[in-house]
C-alpha cells in the first residue's frame, strides 16, 4: 500500500490535515468542520495520494486529547477523504480513535509514540487489516521541551540508537499480528532530537533501508530546517523541499508534507533538469 512509488519514481505524497486548535504549523486553521473538508479537497487537488488526519496536536508540551474528542474532530474529514478516493491515515496514539477511524474507511494508523504505551494500536491495525507507521520518539509530547530541543549526547550514534529502539517497537507490532510489509519506519525528525540529529538522520536515511520496512518521513516545516536561516513554520517551504529531495534520493517511499503542490513542483523541475528531462524537452543531442 505505502511501499510503492509513483510511476516517475517519486515518493507517495501524504498531505497533512491537523484538525486541532494548537498544532505547531497550522494550529486552528482547519479546526472548523467546513475548513477541514475544504482542506481535504485542496490536498486532493494538489496531488496528495494519502491524507494523514489528526485530532491531537504533537506540539511540545501539548496536553492529551480524550479519545471521544479526537473522534468528534476527525470523523467528518475521514469520511470525506475516503469519498475522494485517497488513502486515509489516522494520526493518533489512542487505539479507540484508531479503531473508529478504520471503521470509517481509513487504512493506515500513524503512531507518533513508537508504541510506547503497549501494542494496542498494533492489535487494532492487525485486526482491521491496516498498515501501521511507527515513528521513533522517546517521550510523550507533554514532556518534550520543544522541537529540536535535545542534548547532543542524548544519542551515542543517532542512527544506531534510533534503529535499535524502533526495531523493538516493530517487533512488538509483528508479534501483535501485523505482517512486516504492513509496518513502516519513520525516524521522527525533531522528536526528542536536535537539529544536528535530524540532519544526520536525513543524510544517512539510506542506512535504514536494511530494516526491510517501507520508509515514511515527515520533514515538513520542522524546526531543524530553520537552524541556519531562522523562519517561522509557514516560511520553511524551501528547507522542506531540500529535505524532501534528500529523503527521496535515500529511499523514502512516502513523504508527509503540508505543501503538496510546492514539493511536487520541485520534484518535477528537478527531474526535468536531469539528463532524461533535457532530452525529453529538446530531443536527442
């Protein structure tokens, strides 16, 4: 489902829809029901093949949102996205929320907790025949001091440490009944990692291909992108594009992004600038 790439070898495009009042990049913009449904249509028009819908913020120090409220926030958007024919992912750490979303037609569970609280999410995904994205993270959002706030020495080797910790979660997921092909790796850029850690994860992303699981990456608007040139989240499209191109070149099969059209355009131009693209435009030399 998520381990294929587009016909032109681009990754699959996963659009982001946060139906929250407090998400880090677009908090409140799509909290209204009608705005959320319009955003689904916009993401589809921009070329998203997947839409990741969440009703709980992953902003540092954010408070947990009860399952009933997450369900209330996301239900209509899930139903609408399913009706538009895209793959729908539910972004939640709550098994009750995941189960309801899957009943409504979602087919992917996106877990940003690295199954920290047990295997309930994995069991729900296995029972419903869904895929599970496991994002590496060490702490709940409520304990994070901030995106990219982490001591340099928190990891001896960020690649090996992330690999080992993620593999433990993946093992639990498969013991809960999921096939390996339905479990996807996300390095968790910015989550309990500083800018140096996140940059290294992008630079060495290809080393995770040996895990044997599809790779999903979400660099979009993250704070590590502003380490060199300071900017607010909605002014980080340039950094997002650079990171997305690097991730795709290193084996990412899915890119989770806010600005789908901008990233698609960058990939198209990069492809056309290459030798094959020049030949397509000008004919054989």
